[in-house]
C-alpha cells in the first residue's frame, strides 16, 4: 500500500461531514490529488460543489486520514481507492461505491468471478442443507462466495464439513482490526479469521477501530451486491435483512436467483420473500425491497428448483448481456 497523496486526499474528503461516496465518485478522477497542497485542493473541490469547509476542518480531516493509514499499516490492512486499477470493476458500477476499501487477505480474489449467497440468520434445516450444497457447488466451480460471514445462511454457505472454502470474500461492517478492538460480532469475527486462514479475502469500507452497528451493516450490503456477478437468495421473510443486499443488487443489470422452497416449506413466513418473488416476479422483488418497479434493472429473475439449475444460473452470471431489455426482468429459468 502506497502512502500517497491520493489515498490521504480521498479519505480526508470522505470523512468531511456531509460528503458521501456518490459525491466522491463524481469529483475524483485519475488526476485528482496530484498537487502537494491537499488542503487547498480539497477546498477547491468542495467549494466548487457548494460544500463549504474552513481550512482548519479540512486540516483535521487530512490528519485523520494520515492516522487511518498509519493504523492500517500496523494491522496489515491494504487500502484501495476508487481510481486505483485494483479497485473491483463491478463495485465501481454502483451509484455510491465506497471511496476506499480496506482489505485483508488474498487480494487476487478481487479479480475472481463472485457469487453472493445470502439469507436469514435463522435458516430451517432445509435451508441449511441448500446453503451448504450451493456454496460447495460454486466453490468447486472456482467461484468466490461473497456475503457478510454472519450467523445463518452466510455461515453455512461458506463451509463444507465445517471447513471454510478457500475462495470466500467476507464483506464486513466494522474495522478489520477485529482481533484487537472487537469491531465485529463474535461469530462474524470467528468466520473472518478462518476465512483469512483458508486463503480468503476480507473487505470493509470502515476504517480500523470502527465497530459494526445497524447502520454500517445495512451500508455494507451494497458492497456485497456490487462486488458480485450474481446473487442467490436462499431463505428470507419479507422483512428480513437480506432485502438490503437484494435491493442494491436490483439496481444492477445482473441476474438474481431465488430458491424454490420444498412444498412443505412454501407457506412458511420465513420463506415469504422467496414466495413473493417466485409468484410475482418483478412486482414481488419490488414488494420485498421497497424499490419501485421501474428502478429494478435486474437482467433476469431465476428460480432454482433443483441442483440441475445451478449450472444454468452459473451461465447467466458468466454470460452477462450487454444490453438489457425490459421484458427480460420477468423471465424465469
């Protein structure tokens, strides 16, 4: 990781009050922060966009950025900023990609084809089996498995016989120095450490020391969606946390798969999101995510009914269409 002006400048800009990722994406380019006077350049950028900060406030932001970079070096955390060539291309496509991502582990996975597998933290027995089966299939097919490493579906989809798959990308809602500052829930931290040991990768937009909370967990969902070629919903109620990742994914032109519950599970409230999407397609996605139908860009809604559908969905994720027609959003596999 290079301690350069650009990383300091982007972090400093992003910590200023009222500055969000979408703003940083709009104003930062390859030529930004090449001058020696970061404070003056940040002031010019913010003033030109009607964001007014005095020099003392900007100076404090720059010092905060330097401290973050120092802490990352101490913890072995890499920082990748938005304009860096190593920044994931798919993640950059979303409207508000993180200004920087903090990474720990196997950075080669940033270039790997990735599937996001999500669902409830309290899966029933059938969902547990499906999570394990699907995770193993895609892992054995050289896909990286991406999710938040939390209890439930996340946890079961990244393992086989309690061993973490060797290509797992954990998107975390707290700082990556979880061993020294307890920034994550216990189970998530345990899975994070085992992910690193198995050759996986951890990503967070939160700097060291930041503890996860409800806000940062929801915020991290868009990174799970952004970094993945496709998403598979295993099991969720209509008010389940999976709706946040699904909502972000609906704003991309990439395919969504939903597990068709076995007959005995179909009417369980814990599968109501699956049921709604299967029965009502795009309208069901809209109800689940609370996203207006005309905002849903999903290239295809695909129902997984058996293990024989795994390969077909793999093909959908691999062969990404260049032009998405509106009618495709209601197609089923």
